C-alpha cells in the first residue's frame, strides 16, 4: 500500500482496515507499506506494524518519483531515524 499524503491511491484511514483484513494471512503474506519516511508515514507504520516498509525518495508534495535515493548527508539524516523506527516495530 502507498498511502500518499494526497490520498490518490489509498486513504490513510484505509490502511488499518486492510491490515485487519489481512491479519489471518500475516506474516506468511507480508503487509508492505510504501512511502516517504516522514512523521505521517511512520505514524501509520507504528499503528499497523507491517512486516515490510518500502521507503521512497519522493517528497510528500511530489506527484511521482523522479529519481532514487542519492544518500547524501541530508537523506542519510532522514533515513537513519526512520529505519530505526521501522526496526522498532518489526518492519524489514
């Protein structure tokens, strides 16, 4: 699932409902949440504890991804705490 801030793919409120529907198949079928590692996404991840989380480099106001992670100092500073938060809830 990719709960974008503009909710054009899926609404943030849909994520817990879909996670609950999937519960009987998890973890054999992984719940994956995809998005930019901001506070909004991390709150969703903390609430549903997916098995997997795919971090994408598009800023919350971007229409689509234009490139991959560059992993300069600014992106590393963003990703380190996000990865720690994901690990804390058991997401790979």
